């Protein structure tokens, strides 16, 4: 079986390599030719333009996009709509908003093209351990993708979630849950670090111990252990936490449907807060405490 993979970033390249190792021929395209050369060196088939990628696939074709969410996906889909034939299948495996996936499926259907949205979880470890794949789209598309999905997925890590948008919707909620879990771990270790016991604790050992039979064991704790092993107090990192967008969309969905989701919402807010080097809100809080209670404040530039 042969498929096209457009987008050979960290996730796309690792997925392409896993497919190649699983016996699936991958025609790889990337805007940066170096990534195409790298894949070719690992047994992939190089394509330096989208047109070349399409030419090297026999109909009915499968083209899998692993691109950043947003306009770049639409740009590639518009180009592919002019290059592909009716009956070909396009897959969006990036972190797209599920509403965009519903719209894109309808747009591509006008050109006779099938569309599937696949939420992918597994990070950089998926290449060796397999991925968790959440698939949305018609059963016909899911059936055609079966050999590719089987090669990519971890054992038991594959599900057809429903119609167009369902794959990206389930992945969106997955990421919202991830935000909450990560925030809980972060706060717990912060409490440990700030305590009188903190200086004597090996945080990597704590994470390792908690992962043995504890009710809070998880892969995230394994990653925490690895992070602490590299940098015991995380002194080499700045306190700046980005968000990919899916946490925001999950909170927006909760608001739209009236679902009470304070953990996810606050976890998202904490990420925003991490980026404020000199928070106006914190300065106002300090000023108010000084005004109503005469509490001591620190002068600017003397933060500890």
C-alpha cells in the first residue's frame, strides 16, 4: 500500500517512518526539501511539490496532511482539490478545530473527494510505541484507511468516533483533560518543592515511586521523572507555558453546551498567566492589600 504524507515536522516525520517500517510505502512532501531528503534516506519516496506527490500515487489515492492548524491546512486542501481525482481520500491528522473539519469535508465533497479527520496522540514517542488515533468521517474512508491506521496505532489505540469532525472533537476533549492532569501534577510538585521537605526530596524518585501501583500513575508521571532526571529543579526552563489551541476550544465547547468544567478552564488560565512576566493583576492585588491593610509590598525590580 502507498500513501502520500504532506508535512514532515516532528509528528509527520515520525509517523511516516513508523509507516515505512510497517510496510506502507510513503511518498513524503514538505515545504523544506531537507525533510523530504531525510525521509528518502529512510526508505520513503521523495516528492518536492504537491503535484509530484499526487503523480506518484495511484488512484484511488490517500493523502495524509500533518500540518499546523489553520490557514495552512486550507491552502493545501485548495491545492489538492485541483490535483486529485474524484474518489481520492484526504486525511487531516493535525490538531484542527472540529468545526473546520466539518466545513472542509463539505467543501471537498463538492469535488468528489472523501475526507477524514484523525486526532493523533502519542507525541514523539509514538514512532516506537504507536499512536492513539481518533477517526472521524464516513465508514468508507475508515475502511480504506485501515491498513494505515493499523500500522500507526498502539494496540487498542484506534477508534472510529463517528461522522466528520468527531475525530478532532474527541481529540480536542482529550487535550482539555490533558491540561487538567498536567496542572494537577504541576501544583502537587510545587507544594512539595515549597515545603520544608522540598530540599531533601528527589523529585524524579517521587515520580517513579508514584508510578508503581499508585492511583495517580500515568505516562505523564513517567515524563515528569525524565524531566527531573535531566534537571532536578528545572532551573534551565523559563516559566512560560504555551497552548496549542485545543484547550481553548474545549473550554469554549463547555461554555456553548453549559457544561461545568472548572478544572480545564483554570488549567488554561494558568497557561495564560505563566506568560505574564510582570502581571498588572498581581501588581494591583499587592496595591490593594497595601491600601486596605497596610501590608508590605516589594518595589519594582526586587521580585524574588
